[in-house]
């Protein structure tokens, strides 16, 4: 089933349109910090994912993956994670330049840094060795050092078709900004110099050979110019995983 999570950092993210059929997650969230609100939101997402055999989640931010993985864990599924993103998402409060929580979810998933959201959703950390970070090119210095010291495997999009996909169940996370902004407009933090849609489509089609148990998409911003073009490009490259 497709699940739409129209939230960004715990705030409403209006205008995100996904083809039917889908369900939309729109709970009342508690007052408080973004961490408190996202902990409640992604605990609810975990509830939905736990009841779905092969969830596809379209969300306003990458932090939603915590809820997806927590829901899978409730079903006894602990997948490898293939994370497509122009950014490392591996900052902690010790390495970040901005304090932006959207730059931290991959670190959170591995048990590093901020714990409020992970604890609220009920996620046990994923081992570094079970994670591939694909296409990351815009890294803060401290984040780069942390990745270099980790067991996370860093790959280019072009390398994926030459590799055997991870064994066992796999979760594929796709932040649309992994695609070069010339072909993927309407993203919040564009990172020039990335792969085109053709190369990304080949990589995702290759991964579709694996036991992909779930997919998450950090989407385009529907309020930015080019959003319709970005939506069409995302659906096109993701098609092999969504069949």
C-alpha cells in the first residue's frame, strides 16, 4: 500500500499529491519540540507499516524512515537499508553546522546522536554494515569524518548495477535530491553534480531484483517551481520498485 506522510520536521507539508490508492497520515500531534512531534508522528507511521505487507511511504522528510523501519521491526523484519541521497544525513548535534534534524536521520538509525525520535518510534539501531549510502556528495566536514570512521558503505549510483544487491530483506530509501537538480527540480537543498534520471532508473531497476520489502521516498516540495516535473521524474525512475 502507498502511505502519504505530508509532514516536514513535524509541521504540515501541504500539497503533496500521490496517485490513488493511498492512505494519508494526518494525526493530531502533541505540542512541543520538533523531536517530540516527530516521535509521535513516526510512532503512528510505524503502526501503519506494521500492518502492511509491502509498504511504500511518500514523506516530506527523510526522518520518516525511522517510522518505516520501526514498523517493519514490529513484524520481525530487520532489512538492509539502501539509502539514495545527495546528502549524508549522518550529522549529529556534535557535527552539524545548522542543527537541522533533516541532516541526521541516517545517524539516528545507526544509534548515533539524537534519540528522541528513534525511541518514540521504537526502533532498534541498524548495524552500519547493513547500510549502503548511495549518491551522497554534499557532506559537512564533521559528517564526512563520521562516515569515514563508520562501517556504512558509500557508493555511487553508477556502481549499483555492478554489485549484487544485499542479501535478505531490503529497504530502499530514495530522496529525490539524489538526482541532479537539472532533472529533478523543486528540492529543498539542491546538490549539483549528481546523476541523471537514466542512471538512477538503471540502479533502481537492478535493486528491484532483491527482496525489497519496503520503499520510502523523500519527495519534491510541491510549493516550489518545477514540482510537477519533479513528481513525474520521481515516479518514472521508481517504477521498477513500485510494480
